[in-house]
């Protein structure tokens, strides 16, 4: 998955991190988010239009279709 985080806040809560892109689970398109997103946010694929709720599970981002 193409995820990157902003800043280097040191050790902290995984759910507080801000990510700047994600790979769509439906169409595999890379979706950059200039403002970033965090766990609990809703994101939309710019290619296929699918919407997802961002979750953290086992230290990895998961996207649940909404």
C-alpha cells in the first residue's frame, strides 16, 4: 500500500498519524491527499469514486467501504 505519514512526532499512537495517500482497495489507484487523513476519516477514490472509512487494525490501515 502506498501510505506515507507527515512529520516525525516520534513514538506515539498509531491512530494519531496523518497519512497523505492511499491505494484504493477496489481499483488499486494511488490517491494523494494534500491535506492528509487520519484514522476515523472518510476518503474517496479519485479514480473509481468508491468511499471508505479509514480504520487501524493490527498496526495497518484498513479501508471499509461505505
